[in-house]
C-alpha cells in the first residue's frame, strides 16, 4: 500500500466512480477527496476508471509518479 492518489479538483466532475470502487480511499461530495489508504491495485484501477483522468498516483516509497 504505497500508492498515494492525488485528485485534480479542477478536473473532477464528482460523479463518484472512484468512491464506488474504493470507498475506503475516496469520498465524493462535490468533488472527490482522499480519506484513507488501500491496496495499490484498487487505487490504480480507480485512476483508470476516472472518466476525466482527475486521479494521479505517486509511489510514496520512491516518490515517482506512477499514473498517468
Ligand atoms: S472518478 Fe474521477 S471524476 Fe469521478 S469523482 Fe472520482 S476523481 Fe472525480
């Protein structure tokens, strides 16, 4: 669990796919926000599912951006 999602609030349209997929990590009101941690695979899947590519991911161990 080293992946950290970052929400681009200017891009997020708040329709909630990320929260449906990983509710422990994403909460969506008007915009998504990160509320916890979760399996790297699910965080990556949520980023792929986001229709507007508002989720980027950084590996907290290496500091590298892993998505997009
Ligand atoms: S899936 Fe993307 S657009 Fe939808 S709420 Fe999450 S971050 Fe926002």
